[in-house]
C-alpha cells in the first residue's frame, strides 16, 4: 500500500484486493474516518493490532488470505458490524469477538480449518 494512501485522512472506504500484499502498513491507523476496509485476495499473514485504532471501522473483509490468528485487539472495534474472514487459516475465533463490547452483526468464517467454536 503506497504511503500516500495512509495520509488520506478523509478516506472512508479502501479496497486493496488482489495485490499480493503480505502485510498491511501500521500507518493504516492514520485513516481515522475509515468505515470500510477490504483487503481480500492478498497474502496477508496477520492483522496488525493498529487496525483497532480505527474508531469508525464498521466493515472489515479479509477473505482469501493466509491469516492464522486474530489479534485480541479486534474486540476494541466497537463500531465493527461486519467481519468477513473466509478462506484463511484460522483454527479458532477469540471469544472476546463474540461478546460485548463487540457489536459484530455478521461474522463469516467459512473455509477455515476451525477446530473449536468458542462460546460467547
């Protein structure tokens, strides 16, 4: 992701699909007005904890990457309503994502090798 993108402080929607990205820049936290982020169909190994610094993020799509675990900090995204993580390498979902203060309304985790379904 070009650094200039992370300086676009008025940006509300960012689609960076099909770019072979191995990581998201930590400077993504500067996008304080971001509502929607779609980084599907890349090669992301993890989600940077800085993503939890996006106070308005309501939709996060990270489908078809190689993410094997979710940071606990995602539970701090109280405005997040849609979380789509299809076809990654997740074996579990942190229980903190399934109870308050999280307000996720749509969670999609199809195509992951989930071993344990956490209780809310």
